[in-house]
C-alpha cells in the first residue's frame, strides 16, 4: 500500500501551517500562544511524515 497520498496531504498541511506561522509572526503584535500552538502542530505533522517515510 502506497503512503504517498498521505505524505502529500501531510506536506500540504505542513506548508499551510508554515504560512500561518509566517502570517502571525509579521503581525504588529503576534500572539505568542497562537505561534506556539501552530509550531507544535507543524512539528507533529513533520514527525508523522518522518515516521511514514521510515516505514516505506
């Protein structure tokens, strides 16, 4: 079974989270709690991608 569709989906989510982190970071007064939450989500997505790549 190919993991590629799942990896593609995770990659898109990772990129979307990166864009949200950037958008929040360039605001005049970024919300640090929002940034931390987004970064944690991005890290979890990256870890899932790495885990799937090692299985394949």
